[in-house]
C-alpha cells in the first residue's frame, strides 16, 4: 500500500508503518524482502516507495529503512532494464549516506550495495540514473 496510486492509501499505510517503527515492531529485513520481491516482479512504483522510505527516515527511523533502500539498489542494478524511479532511489540514498553509522557501511550487505552503486555509476550514459549513481559513488568514496 506504500506504493498505491491512491494518495489516501499511501498516507494511511505510512501512518501505520511509522507507528510500527516507533514501537520497534517494524522488521527492516522483512520490509526489504517485500520491496525486493516487488521490484523483481516488475513493480514500477520505485519512486513512490523511495519517497515513503524517506518519510519514515525523516521521522527518526532511518535504521528501519536503510536496509530497504540498499536492497532496492542492489535488486534494481541486477534488472535487465532499470526500474522507473531508480534515479530517485539513488538520490534518496545519497541524501542519507552521511547519516549511516560507519560500522553499518562495512557489512556484507553494504558491500553488495557498494558494488551495485559502482555498476550503476559506471554506465556509459548521461541518464539521470547514471548521474545520481555517480553522485552517490562519489559521496561513498567509490570513485577512483
């Protein structure tokens, strides 16, 4: 429902997600798995999902949504055709990168994320997605 085309559905679902996060009942792992499966199934609402995850992060729950954002970048980078909204997802990651504790930047999951960002940044195109990936890669000190 976070990606529904109906704003009322997204709003009420976001309220529920925020309440679950505040009560520490929101599983980042399960949320990331559900988001990953949506992308793998061809869901084209990545931009809406990125915006929803950003709103949850703004409310102080970045720890709940960062695994979702990184899983989405990894999954999107493996798609034959990048999902619509990938540039917005990368911009969201760039916005939050400096807020991620250093010890969370070195896990195996973070390594997959770094490889995905490098893959997207290495694209020989001037698309918005490639430019956002290069911006994020630069912020992550991956540009060499």
